[in-house]
């Protein structure tokens, strides 16, 4: 069970409101590498985990990430405190309020739709989605995903620190960034405490293909490195000459039953495109005789509506010159 | 800051694994009215709230909803415990494992993609999205949204209780359902502790339109009730006769600058559809002479590819009769 | 069946084009509390409703919301009329057109992708999703959701009115805002015309938990109010001392069959993280000897590539100094 | 199988970095009419296609669209080359980096989240979704969808060309735009090489309704044209007089079994809204005595909290005047 | 403005409830080619359209599609009438209700989440998204998109007709299918009433690339047809020999300023992967000595935790054998 | 530039159609760890990469993943070959076709919507989204993400192999699975060829927090392991006693300007919830006198509509007993 203390894990001191900065910081509130994603990744793993040690670690870190969600959300809330009041009380002229909404980021949506509260979106206003959570129920995969996720969160915090000159915010972001480093270390330790963690799963892979590097991108710029050469690798450069790798015909095939075959043949015959046809097409009809067009002759299409008539139609009551 | 105790708020006793039931229960884990949605709705409101009493209440309830997320997630994890092991260890024949994946709900995805861990999706596998969270930063709106959300969560739990005969699960679901009722009561109390909470906001509305009921759906089945008749209502039945309500021309208009007008006219002329044309169209070309077709004459199109040739083309090496 | 008259329900008079304002107004066209969401919420409820009175009311209001969708969409279309023509006809210099796209909001996407037509997105360009529609097929829930939705729509219109100084737009927005107030009243009347509408559904809830307030968020700032104290409430402050609420062990458990147990044990053994290990990890490998790094010693990893070589590699033909 | 040459299909020469322009160009990288959508539309059709000619054509064009994805992505990468380095190395003051992120479009997210790499989003930061891909497994539909998609891609490129004055980018966009024209022509030829391609499918449609034009939008502005008049059309203006078109009662009905009928009746009775009620509602409670409010009398609600107390509560330690 | 008559455009007579069939029919309610998508496509085009004829046509058809949304939604509502009552009133045993939810399609979600009302999802429960709406504000594109959309909707109806043996539903689906045919015809007529409708837009395309067919997919199965040969085409088979098409170097390049160059070089040097390194990796650490693993030697990693200890850890109190 | 050969990288031999299995295999076509996600992850990194070696490697592997997308898509297409023909040609009775759609997975949507072509969805029909792609433009993050993604893809293939007994499919899946292992090895080598790759980025982290393990989840089940104890760790068990970690007050604060302060105070006063109120609420109104309800007295609400009237209202013409 969760409990809460109204003190934050880290004190938040914001010098002055700045909703545009607030909307950028949302990246770590409701963005793909933000604190909700982190908390939910570890929480969903933790409640399904059987290993007592990992379960405890996952719940520890999930709980701390929720606390970080609270810290980053509180920063955003403080940055929006001014805009929230002025829009709510309509204390400024309309034009001034309008201007204040276009100061940067997607802060316009933060004010109008979310009323200055921190929204679970990224810095472009994209709502958080559980598609960001890549828990797969196997610890040798999940711990690698966690390691990667912590490394991504670290770099996003670093970028946010680089654009912030409010010392209180910078300080809190530095704390949050550092905790991602510590968490990555925990996940690394847990992964390498599993014997034979590579490759994941029980199936060993087919030996013929496990050490093969297929050089599918060729031309100038082809290189070698430890990722494709050395004693752990067998390298294949002649792609087409080795197609397919299994020595078969390289086709996809299926065996159909009698009725299936009949249906298949009927459908295919009905829908065949005749390779010997030379049909007039909709594009042919549409490519009129106008200058700069691709086709040289008028193949029909619209009758020759004259310009005056066309312009007359254009002057609906909708628009007038000011 | 959040803290956690590894005991659940409510004990979970599952009689036996049942991944299909587990996939239905996901509705309250990662569905639109599930516990994550509840927790995030109150949490985002709580950290932006200025009223000390509401802030405390919102954080209390958000924290409890996270604890409920843990309870419902633990039920799902228990229901998947058998499937997780058998798929992971491949202890059954392929055909048996395959059959076990098609027992109902969207449990196939739960096993293959999520490996038996509770996923933040609804019962159709739709990933949770922050689009479910309707916090708007005004308490007279947000508390109404919370009241509505609790009522929805209550009914979903009731439906799940109605389909579950495992007594331990039924018991825990009953607890979770009841807590939604208690939370709804809290939010009601907080709403009605705000003076003048209706209508929301500061602007009072235009008196001409605030008590008007527009009977836009007519014909047999037209009724009256307290929602459209009585002393609080003025009712309008003659829609077209009162169009538009403001007494204007009912059109949309804008004033354009000189260059804008020029561009507008040019664009409109260039793209006019001639109402007097009688063009041959792509559909005309395509509506061949075949039986059961809409058009009576062959307007060209593909040349007359004969059946034998079409069938020959159909017999690609891809398919063969078994 | 729906019918349409080309007059709007309310006349739209826009003083001059302003695509950035148009993109903000999209919040009520394709945003979560916009007119499409309203129309679809009531329409989906209406066609499944059995109560004749509510069905009629829901279809009345759904139809009016579609008419409001037309009004707000027409405002946006007018605000985009200038930009649409100039981009379509390319009548300005590229740099001027480019500048015009960055005037605020997400109007850049409105012009480039949607060509100046009103798009079913919110003010950040997020496409409308039916995840916004929370119809649940129970009127005591759905009417509460409708009440909440109307209150939210009202406040969004108020915010938009506060930022608009074009009198024609302000007037139309005032009309639309007021109608939300009237609709909220109708839904309130319909809800309270249902006897025993609280709690929703048939199941009454467990009496032990229905009046309990769990004070999960503690520390400074703890408050009382009618939402957690008074005769309707029993309050619990000692969370851990009452864990779990049911008096059990607070664990999640499931009974497995024999084969399930075997698989479970095998899987768990195979994937255990050894708590007594002290493994070298990928992070240990990667934490090199550089200044400002966390680890004090070089644990291997990359060979000592010298700076000159690294810089040489950096100068690909891609970039050159200007 | 795919192969790759590190040369692009078209050379990309960018004069200078401009991340804001880069974020607009993303429309054709990860937007709905962008190159990934094109490639995936044709690729999914190609691998399921039975007609040898169309299969080859679809794979040809899919492969070329992937190559175009590489060209447009490379332009975006070049436009971000400067911002990427300066944010990564933090070589500028925070305030300068912050300013550089708000230069237009959604370039703030491109820098912070995606680190200057081209992201599979549109120009508003909306992630690409396979919902854009409308392959349906019938060539008479799919080819029409392809034709339409190519026409849309063409117009988006034209708009981007109109806002770009960098000659190298303009040149490459011109190439990409032109290829869409060529691809549209191919798809047109393939469609019209299918005999009897209209209407799609085998079922001919009901003759009573296939040539009927229902004039559902009436009032001023009603027009005729070849789309609703002429020998191919029968036109219906009296909508309500012809309701329903089939001559039935225009209702929806279903026959229920005995138990179903019993449940239905019980549910409906339980949840009826009494049309003769005159209930007090939540809104009645909430509409206080304040000026400008809709209701004239205080129906209770919050007790009369005095202003001083309210203001005292408002001054939490969170905010202080600077 | 919209108005509504409670009669449907077409009478709906359903023989008996069948929620699984209902969930399949949702494809045309809330699926990508369903009636909401159709209505919104034409409605968004109609309110931004300047051509009086097309505007009228678009609003006519949009209004009719809304009426079709009502017809298909009413069918779904009728098919769910039995399940809705039995789940709401809990009149069956839990096990029977549970079974009834797993009868096919995604009807489980329809009952639990949506309570038997028609939901704006497709047949897999995916919520409708405005990403389906491809209006672009240019009629030569939009009309093509409409033509394609109608053809897709026609084929989906045909498939649904093929799987339905309830005569009342089959009849109504036949009506709806036929109307798509009629609408396609209208859009075709409107398109071909625009002079010079191909290619879309004002820019003609570069003549060097407009008639070129690039044979990017080669090998067995290469074909010719009117889509790549004949007088309208120039065909290119030697891809790599013509790379890039413009005669340049086929690279992407950008010119950087002095500081940009410095940052770029620093970043690149800092992050270079040394091609001459032979690093030990995390995978090397993790590939233990176990049978069936890829690597032959123990490179460290976790200490040698023995099996008994691992099994002891696995027997947490969570699971017990039944 | 990409090129293509119509031979697959690996021959696909499917014994017989099975659309339900096909829908499960979609997990690796359009699921989060599927081949499109892999291809797009490496492709977006590759085109923005400056290191020549990594760029080459990323494009090599991206190209191979596209080829794998083709292999897995071809398997799915073969599995659907029978269903596609029979639904297209309607060769079976409706009831038989209907039954065939409910054989498992989400194959119903595959047939009805996608017509038997492989769709870019996962096994629950969720459309692929670029939210799955976690490229961040820093190689020390991106390579870790790639390593994790390959490990996830490996395990999904293993699960699919475990449920498939068609030898041809099993063979091809084994190939695809093995290639993920090889790719993971390449990414590992590339990561560890970067000197000082941990922590990512330039900022080193705050030493006070980098080695701290915060034991936020306590109670029974607390464990130690290398992830939270040993010489690399400092462990904190007393959470509340150390709140906040920075020694401040643990609050969030901001300094407001004079007008901002005025607005803030006005808003807060206006919207205060009076903690001393004892308001009657909507729930109080709605909790009628019925049995099993929470509240003991009738507080008004609906008038006492008698049962007969309610039942009369319930028997609309919509339903009749059969």
C-alpha cells in the first residue's frame, strides 16, 4: 500500500512564473521518458515479479519515481501560478492575455485546456500513453529496458538543466537527474546478478545465424568495427548472392484446401490488372490543357467553364474586402 | 513524498489462474475508469490546488487509488501466474499453449506481449492514455468530473463482480467498488462547500440563452420532463423559424485585406467545380459491362482480358492446393 | 434522421483573419471538451437509451451540439481564410509565408497539413479521440458525466472569451458558453428525476467501507472538512496499523496446479537474481576514468582512443563551416 | 529483401541550420501524408497482393518511398545539426539555449526529446500512427486510396516549397513532390486496368438507392450540379415526407427472449427518469445568491464563509509576492 | 444548423440479440471507414469550402452520414439489448454471464466498459481517432480522398453482409452499402467538374521526374504493365548506376557557423565509437556457461548461485499448490 | 537509397491457413517490439548519426529489419490466404463465415477491416505508433535502448515459437529470433566502444545523491542485494526523518508579481471550499430510501413514480418478446 507525506522529496523554489518553461518541463512529467513512465514501468514489473529481491527493488524505485513525479509536477504548477490566476480572473485585457499564451512551447494549451495545472502530456501536448511502458514479464528483458529508460531520462534532464537559469529549478532538476543515474546502477546490478542473462529466454538461437553480420547497407561509407568484425563475427557482403539465407526459393507459400483454392482463383481472376491494357485513367481525364500541366492534350473532363463565371461563383457572401 | 508498504490495502486470495478473466479485470487497471485514471486525475489536481483542504483530500484519495491499482494489478498477476510459467518454460505442447491463449478476452496479448504481467491497457488491449484524465484546473469543474468518474468506476466494478464467482476476487472487488462510493461522497461534499459553484467560472452567461430548451429532435417520441419544461425553462419548437437565434443572417463572414481578397478569388476560381459540366468520371470509366453492375454501358476502362489469361495470372507459386 | 439548414444557429462575424487565434479556438472544435465530444457523448447515449424522456433529451442536445460544432468550426474557417489563400496561391515571398506560420498556437500545422480547414484536433494539434467519450450505458453515471462535461466546456469557453477581443467572435463564444450552462441544467434535472440515483447501480456497497475516510496523505497540511469529518464519516489515520483493512495477511496469493507449480518453480529458479552476487555490470564497464564521472577507476570498456583520431572521424563530409 | 546504398536518391544541400523549419518539414517524415505512411501503405498491400503486376509495382513504389523517407529525414537532420551540438555541449548560456528552442513550430520538442534527430511525428509533434494506413485488401479500394494519398502528399510538398527559400531544400522538395505525381499516375493505370472496378466488390448495390441524391442540407445555398442532377440521378428533397426510405416505421426493434424481456423491464423501471418530477438538483444547490448568477435564491450549499477567512486560506506558504 | 427526426432513415429490424455480431458491426460505427469518419470528413471540408456547389454537396452527404451513424448504431444497440439487461440486473449466475462475454469479437469490452451502448471504437475496441480524417483543404485532393473512402466503406459493408444471416440487419446493411456507391458517384462528378484537376495544386512538377518509373524492386517477378511502360513512361532499371538522380554526390550536407562547428566537433569526438576497440560488453558478461548458450566461456557475471538456493527463493508465499 | 529483391531473406513455407495464428503473429509485425519498430528505431538514429561506424551499422541493421518485416508479414499473409478468398467471394454460408471470424485472437478485425492483409497492429488490433520508438539522439542512450529492444524482440519470438507447431513457420521464426540476438551483440559492441559511456551525457550528477538507495517500500519482504547494498551504495531507510533530502522545508514555492498576487488571492478566495460547511450534496439528494442504499432517509429527488408507470414507460416499441 502507498502512503504519502505532503512534504516533497526535494524542496522546490521557483523564482518567478514562466508557463512556457513549464510546458517544456512537462517532458519529464507526462513525456515518454518522464516520471510517470518510469513509475509505471517499475510498478507493473514489481507487482508481477516473483523474485523477492527484485520485487522489493522495483517497488522501492517505483515509489521514488512517483515522488519525483510530484516534484517535477510541483515545479510546473509553480511556473503556471501567475498565468492561472490572470486567465481565471480575466484581470488583463484580452489582447494581453492572448499574447501571454504565445510565449513559447505549448503553453497555450496548458493554460486554456489544463488551466495551469500540470498535464500528463509531453512538451508538444501529446497525452501520455501506456505505449511508452515496455514491461514484458521477463527480467532479463525488463531490466535492460529499465537501464535504457534511466539513461534516456538522465539525458532529458541534462538538456532541461542546460536551458534553465532559475537556480531553484536547476537545483531540483539536478537532483532528479542524479537519481536516474543511481537507479540505472541498481538495475544493472540486478541484471548481472542473473546467471546466463544473455541471450534472454530459454531458446539458444540457431548457431548458423547468431554470429552473422549482414552488410545490407553498402556503397561509400562502409566501415568495420567490433560490431561487425573480429572473432565473434562472420560477415556477409554479397547479399543477393546469398538470397535467401536458408537455401530455399525465397518465396512465401501456403497450401490451400480445395474450396480455398477455388475462391482464391476466382478472386484473383476477378481483380486482375491487365498488364496489356492501355486504359484511360481518372488522371488522364483530369490533366487538362492548362499551362504547366503534365499532359499535352485535353482528354475531356470539365467543360470549358469561363473565368468570369468561376469568379462570380467565388464571391459568396462569406468574405468581403475590408 | 510517497512511501510504500509491501502489504496490500486489501488481501487478495485467488482460487486458481484464469488469464481470460484477468484480461477482463484489466478494465479497472488500465481502462478509462480504472485506478490509474483515478489516481492521476486526483494527483494532477492535487499538486496544482491552492485550497489547503481540497489539496489534502485530493492527495489522500490519489494515494489510496494508487493502492487500489496495486490491489487490482495483484489480482491480475495471480490470475496469470499459471500461463506465465507454462509459456515461459514451454512445458506444454505448442498446440496446447496455442489453445490456452484463445480462452477469452484479450488474454492472448497479455501472454505474448506482456508475459503475464498486468498491462496498462483496458480489456480490449487499448493502452491507457492521459486523454482519460479530464482535470481542468477549476475546482467547480474538476470536482464534478471526479464525482462522475467515481460513479463510472463504481458501475464497472459492479459489472465485474457480476461475472466473477471466485469468492476471494469477488470480495476484493466489493471492497474496491465500495471505496469509489466513499470517494464520490467526499468529492460531493467538497463541491458543495464552494459557494456559488454553479455555473462554473466567473462569467454568468447570457440571460437570453441560459434557460432556453431547443427542441432540435422532433417527430414521434417527443416528450416533456423537468429537463425541458417547467418554470425554469423556455422551450423552442420552431427551429427553422428562429434561425439564427441572434436575428442575423446566419452566415459566417470575415473581412479580408486587399491581397487576401485577391488570393482568395484566384484560388476559388482556379478550383471551382463547374455546376453545368457533365463530365465523364473515373467511376464512369470503371463501371464495366459486367452483370450486377450499376451502369449499363461499357465506357472504356480496361481492355477485355479473357478469363483464362486472368486465371493463369492468379496461379502464382505462392499458393498450392493441398 | 438528421437534417440540415445552411444557416448557422448563431451568426458568425469575424473582423479579420488570425490563424493563431483560430488554432486556439480548435480546443472547442476537436479538443476533449469540444463540441464533437459533446455531440458524440449524448448521441451514443441517446441511441442506446430506453427511457423515452431521456432519449428525446439526449438527441435534442446532441443535435444542438452538432450545430455548435458548425458554429465554432465556421469561426475557425473564417480566421484561416487569409492564410489559406496566400499559401495556396503562393502570393507572398517564401520568407513571409514562413513567418506567418509561426505566429502562435499550432497554426503552422493548421496551414500546412489541414490547408486552413478546421481540423478535429485540440489547440496542440492532438487528433480528437473517442477516448474522450465516457458513455457507460447507465444513466446515473452517464448523466453525471454529462454534467461534468458541460461544466468543463463552460470554463473552456470562458477562457477563450477572456483572450478574444474580436467582438463578433466574443459574441458567438458567449452564446456557445451559455448553452453549456443550459444543457448542464437539463442533465441535472434528468439525473434527479431518477429515484435512488446514488450510489449508481444495484449493489449497495459494503457498509464497513462506505463511510470510511482513509487519511493516506499525512504530515504538515493535514486538514479536516465536510469531506472527511462529521457524522457521515469514520476517519482512519493509522494506516500501517490497519494494514490490510480486511484483517488478512495483506498478500496476494493464488493456488497453482501441479504442472503449473513445476513450471513456476523452474522459471523462478532460472531467472533468480542472486542477492549475494557482486557482479561487474555494463555500467561498471562504461564508467570510464574521465573527469566528473562517478566511478574512480577504469574498469575496462573502450580502448584508449586518442582525441585526434576521434576528431578526424567527426569530420564527415556532412558538415562544413560556413 | 531490402538492400541499401548509403547514397541518397537525391542530393541534399542545406544552407544553414534552422530547427523550426525542420519541425515543419516533419509533416512529410512522420505526418499522415508523409513518406513513412506512403511506404507502409504500399508495402502492406504489396506483400498481400496476388496479382503479379500490382505486387511488383507496389514493392517498387514502397521501396522508393522508403528512399524518400531517407531524403526528407536527412534534410531535417541537417537543419538540426547546429541545435543538436549546442544543446548537447551546453556551449551557450541557458537563456540563449532557451530562446533558441522557441523559434517556431514544435522544434522545442525536437531538441529536448528527440535530441535533434528526425522524429516520426508530424509538425505538431503527434507521433505517427498506423491509423494513417488505409490498406483494405481489395485493389479497387486500395488503388483509389493510393491515388488519393499521392494527391495529398503532392499538395503538402507544394505548401512546404512555398515557405522555403533555401535553394537546396527547395530543389529536393521539388523532386519529392514530382515523384508523388508519377506514383499517382502508376496507381491510376493499375486501377483502370481492372475490369469493372466500380463499384468495388462483388455486390452490386440495391438499385433503388444507388442513383438517389438525398438533399439533406436545405435552406439558402441549395444548388445543383452534376453530382446531384442529370440523367444519372434521382433527387429527393422532401426528407421528412419520405422517412424512412424503406416504408417501414423508422424505428429500431429487436425481439427479446423471456428472461431478456424480464431483465429489460426491470432495468428500465429501476432507472426511469420520472417526467413528472420537479426535483431539486445539484445545480440548484450550487447556484448561490451571487450577482450575475442564474438562480435568484440561496438554496443552501456552502455556509457563508467570510472573505477574510477565504483570503487567509488562500495565502498558503506556496506563493509570496516578489 | 442540424435538426433531427426520431425516425431513422431506414427501419432497423433485429431478430434477436447477438453482442458478438454487434461488436463486429462497430467497424462501421467507430472504425476508420465507418460513418463517423465519413460524416466528419465531409463536414470539416464543407464548412471550409468556398465553392457553393461543393459546399452544399458536402453538407448534404455529411448530414446523411450522420443519419447512417444513427442507423448502424441502432443495430448495435438492438444486438446488445439482451446482454445489457442481464448484466445490469445480474439475473444470471456469474459463470453464465462470464461465458456470455466471451462469445466472439470484442464484445466483452462492449458489455463491461460501454454497458451495451454502441461505442465509438472499431471491431477490436480501438477508439475512433480524427487521424482517420484526411481533409487537406484542397478539393482536388479531398474529393479523391472522399472517393477512396467511399470505396473502402462499400467493401467493409459487403464483408459484413457476407457474415450476417439476420434478414433485417442484412437489409439495412445493404441500404447503407448502396448509399456509399451513390456518394462515391457524387464525389467523382464533383472532381471531374474541376478543370485541370491533375496534378493537384499549382506547381506542375519537374518534367525530368514526372514520367519516370524507378524499378527499385528487382529479381524474379519483375513485370511490366501500363503503370510502368508505354508512351507515358520512361523506365529506370539501373538504380545504383543512376544514384543519385540529380547527378550530385548523393550526400546530405549543411554549412555550420563557427561555434556550431566547434560544438559539433566536440560532441562527435566525445561520443565516438572506437572502430578498433575490442571491448568486453554487457552481453559478454551475461552470456554464462550454461548449455544451449551462444558463448563458450564464462566471462564472469553473477556468482554461481546453486539451484537449491534459487528454488528456495522461488517459493514465496504468493503461490501454493492446490 | 533502398533497393529491393522480390526474394525474401528467408523462405516462408506455411502448411495451411490459420488467421487466428496470423493475428497473434502480428505482434512482431505491428506490435511495440515488432520489426517496424526495430527498423524505424535504427533508421531514425542512423540518418542523424555523425559517427561513421555507427551510422553504417544502424543502416545495415535497419535495412535488415525491414527485410524481416517482409518475412513476418508474408507469413501472416499466407495464414490469411484462405479467409481472404472465402470472405471476398462469399463462397460459404453467412453463418459459417461468421464462425470463422471468431476462431481466436483479433482475427475478426484482420478479415473485416484489413481484408486479410497484414495490418500494422499488434495482436489486439492496436495500431502501431511512433510512441514505440525511443530514439533520443545520444548514442549512449540510444544504444542501450536498442540493446533492450532486441532483448524484448527475442523473447516475443520465443513465445511465438512456443505456440506454433507448423514446422515452416517455426523455422522462420527461429531465424528471426536468432537475428535479434546477433543485433543485440552488435549494439553492445558499439556501446562499449564509446569511452566513458556511463552515465550518459556530460553532466556528472550530484555526488550526494548518486550512490544513495532510498528504501521507500518497507514492511515484510524488505531485502538486500547488490542493487542496494555493498560498497557502491549508501542506503536510507528512514524516509520521513530525512524529508526532504535537501534540508529545506519540502514545499513548493514561487514568487509572484503584484498583479499576479492579487489575481491569485481573488481566485483562491472565490473558489475556496469552506472546511466548516456541512452542505447537502447531490449525492445526498440522490440517495433515496430504497433497500440496500447507503442513506437512511429520503431527501427528495424524484417523485414517487409508481412501478406500473415505470414499467409502462419501459415497454417502448423497440423491444418485444419473441
